[in-house]
C-alpha cells in the first residue's frame, strides 16, 4: 500500500509538471509560432515517458492488490 501511495504521488507530480496544451486565441497564435520556430520538447517527452511508466505501474499494482487482498 505504501508503494502504491508513492507511485500515485509520483504520477500526480509528473502530470502536474507537464506543460498544458494551449487553448483559446492565445493558444492559436502561440501554436502557429511553434510550428515555425519549434518547441522545446525534451523535458515534456521525458515527463510523458515517466508518467506513462508510473501509470502502468499504478494499474498493475492496483490489480495485484485487489486480487490478493479481497
């Protein structure tokens, strides 16, 4: 249960650290600029991979806990 809590806190923090998708008129202008000038994607890609791994770990650990501790 402690491991599951640590994984969930890690998952929450990595999701919150990711940059959000731009919305509205300012997002349309900034999105157009990003296609021409590029966007710094290094940290976002790393956070995506970490959050995907933590999500899979959380899912598997939750299934294991629910099966063994009915």
